[in-house]
């Protein structure tokens, strides 16, 4: 059943918790919640069903994680359920920011399950401005507005930069941006790491470059699952060929573990594949939980 966290989460429809999320919110180090929202989608809809699909897929995995030689049950984490079905994007941003702020203020690490990428700036706004933000994304998402909405999924990096500063944001795995975004990134000094550079130089070297560039000890990670190549993750709203591989994202999570103060994973649209994207998303969330747990053991 859905757990209750304050007044902002769903009280209506029973849903499975994320597998092994057996801790109570007040006892948890890491707290998950879902944002079933996709009202600004621009190509293929359905990411509002992502949180449910990812939770269902999470039951596929053993609690013992072979690669870590540890059991995920050693890390106390909770699933606080889903937010309401918000209307305008401004309403979603306000609601998600408040929920995330409650967790951050009490020292917990939020992991937010989308839903579309518009949720990421809402979560980042819950943190002090001294965090750095690393994103995995096929797209730069640096438009100032898209389809007359400044909180569109296509504006996530721009709105994040508004909060933490453009020098403290870097998206990795990028292989698509508009002419206007190109002009703005040069004018404003935004850095990014292309998917091609990751393939040529490797995820370790490029992750180290990203960390040096943003120059912050505390890191928030936002994962748009379309950063992964659609051969592995076809169930997304805006698929883009020539992406990075799941193992590269896993390695990045291992590198960032000691720095992670929060994370979201978004843009899983389950209607567009046979479940493989939700499975990958669930596994990456489990990887993040274990990386955070190991860093704080």
C-alpha cells in the first residue's frame, strides 16, 4: 500500500511500494516518492505511468546485490508513494518542491521517480544553492521556454541553472540541442559532455571532468532515461539514437555515491516498450540506493 508522507502524497489508489522499501519514512536514510506527471510532453506521452511501472519492475531483483557483495536491506529506505495528479506545471513545481524540502530539511536523501523531466528543477529547488547538478540526458534541455511553458521538460537544465548557477550544472550523454540552445550555452557559459565524448574517453574520465567543472562536493543527479541509447531504453518520450550504455550509468552512480544528496529518474514511458526501460530504471534506482548506503556506512 502507499505510505503516507505528510499531506502531499496520494491517499487514494493503493499501489505497490518499491521492492524492499521496508523502512518507515521517519527511520529511513533514503526516501522515494513518485511524480506521475507528463503534461508538458512534446512527442510521446505516458511517463505519468512511469512510477507504477518502475515499482512493479523492482520486484524482479534479488535483495542481495552480487556486484556490491551487500544486501540492499542493509540500507534503510522508504517509499512514500505518489504525489497527486497535478494540473499546470507551476502547481507541480510548487507541490514537488515542498515535499522534497520536507525530506531535505530532515536530513534524508530524496530519490524521485518520474514522470517527465520537468520535475527535476522542482526537486533541486528544495536544496541550498551550494549543490552541483549532474544530469544524464540525450538533450540539453536549456530552452528558456518551450510551447509557452518555462517549466517544460525541455527547460530542465535552464531552470536548474537559475537556482544553482550555470557554472554548477553539467549534462552528460547529450547528443541533441536546438540552434537557440547552442547560442545560449555559449553566451551563458553552460558546459556539457556529449555522448560521443563519453564513448571516446570513457565514463570515468568524463565524470571526473564534470566533477571538476561544477566544483561542488554535494551533488544532485538527474537521470533522464533517454540519455541511455534507445536500444536499451526504448520506452521514453523523446528517443535519440547514439546514446550511452546502462553500464556507464551504473559506473557513474558508483563514482558519485559519496557526493549524492538527491536524485531523480524520469521519462520512463512504459507503453513504448516491453518493460525493459522500467526494468533498467528500477535497477539504476537500486544501484543509487546502494551507492548512497555504501558511502555512508
